[in-house]
């Protein structure tokens, strides 16, 4: 990737230019559509390579969007989803898919309507965006913006780390949030927004693993449980179930991770130690009655076997030691000696293994940041600031966040395109 040298920068931008701060998903697509819309556009990216965070999304495969309609995206955006209506109407999931297909990156739809590149390589998504930027005529500068210049209530330029001032009439802030700071998401956009007079709501991790009071043993560390169900209980709201999900869950030293846990975290408002409980159903396809009948059959078939032998038929071996402790039944107890109450304890913990949430993992481990520039101060029809003329916002820096499944990247693409076209 080629970048413009420092000595050339002052020649690039005049008073009628557009500057995009941040070369992630929102910034790159904004650059493409801004240039195609006839604007002389430059992206300022502080990383050596643009799109760095995209490389690690979807476990390196990049869940680029969700193959759904606009209403489904809004329904999967628990925080200010309705703010996205105009952005999604301008650039929908089908538009996202058509964009990448048109630019030579074939896509496929998997479980949950999640869309990935056919190659399963996030690098192909980044390359597609970068090549489209080059073809559009948009320029990319490898530098760090340290300030935005506002005069008489309107944008007039940006200040670079080396002291250089670039004059422009439009700025799109697409710097991301605070998650994965090693990719460059260090909250710079919040600083710029506050200087412009904007409110930045409380920043917290979202789509993040959870720490629990109960810890799993060494054998089960990193164990991935597939096809399990969870219920999230809010003890403050009289033990109300606030979220359910089905899918993959990962056991970690500190507690719980995996896709369904990250999605569950988005529903945990005002996190307090002990407020939320996670009930894990290891056998969601079986009722308690059906499960009891199966256990009785196994006991009848192997009366001389041990309790540990029974568990080996019901769960991964790596989980047995932990389950023995949870159910409080000795591992060497002969099956023929298993009491009705002990059998009930097995069923209860298979259907409702309960973990007490003590808090979120650090924001550095979050997929996205919850909170950001208040949507009350951004025009949803243009993404322009209501406070400063010529200032726009796109992507994760805005106080909107979604569940896993490609919805957050879709939000970045939609708001980026709308800001550019506006």
C-alpha cells in the first residue's frame, strides 16, 4: 500500500476538501463514496495499514454483514437502533453484499444469515475496500490527527501530529471506539467530539466475555460447547429473564465467552457484581422428563458403572470434573446407588447450570464499544453534527451498537456511506 509523503500533504487539501479521520470500515467506504460523489477526499489513518481491525473480525474471516432487511438490523441494534433508519435506507445489507460482489469479492451466507467472503479471509474484505479507494481517486495519508479546527461554528481544518495544518470544509470522524486498542481504536473521536461541544455518553464494553464468581477447572479451560442455550436473569428486576440465546459458549478461566455470551453482554445495563445470573442449558433439545428417562436407561444398562461413567455419556470429558463438583455427587458413586435426589441434581445442573456474573472483561477484549457521541446531537438523515457545520460522524464512534452477526459492520458501512453522500 502506498501512502502520500508528508511533504506533499499541504498541496492536497484546500478549503473545499473533505477529510476523513480513520481508515476502518466506516472511513474506507466513506472515502469511496465521497470521491465518487465528486469531492476531493483524503483519509487520514494513523496505522501503517488501513482496516486493521477488520483483519480480526469474525475470527479472521470477517462477518461482513447480515443477509437480512433493514428492519432486522434495527431489531438487532438494542442501543439507538432507530437512529439508523435513514442510513440503512441509503445503504442496506443487500447494497453491502452487492458492493463487495461487484468489486470482485464473492460472498456466502452461513448460519444465522451471517455473510462471509467465500475465501474465509478477512484480508480479502480489506483488499477490496482499499482497491476501491484507490480506483475512486480518494487519497490516504498515514498520519495522526491531533485536533480539528472549528471557526465560526464550522469546520476549517485538521491539525496533524507533525504540526501541519490541513484546511478543509468537511470532516468525517470515523475513528471507531475503544475496543481492541492495538488496532488503533483508542477513543480519539470522543476527544474531537467533546471539543466540538458534543456529549459523549458513558463508554463501556459491549459484545464482551463475562467474568463469573464460579470458576472452571484446568481441564475445561477453552472448552467450546456447541448447541447450548442460555437465559440471562436480572436479580434486580425480580429475577426477570431479560435475554435468551442458543449457540456456542466457551468456558474460560475467568468465566464465560463465546458468541451467545457476547450477545448477552449487550443486554446487561448498569452492571453490578452479582446482579446478573447466566443459566446454561447443556441439553436444550431434551425436557427434564426425557432427560430423566434417558439417565434411568443408562443406569439400568450399566448398574455396576460409576457416576463418572454416566457423565461421560452426557457431556464432554473435559467438563466432567467441574460437573462433579457442581452436582455434589461423588465421582466414584456406583450408578445402582444413585438416589432420586442425586439424579434430580444431575438433571437440574444439566438444564440450569448457574453462573453468577461479577462483571465484564476489559474493554480491550470487547468487539464493540457501547456509548459514544450522542445521537441527539447528530442529524440521522445526514450524519452531520447539529452543533458544527461540516462535521460528520460514522461508525462505532456514534452511540449505537448491535449484536454479533454482522450488524455492527453494517452500521459502519451504512453510516459511512450516508455521511459521504451528505
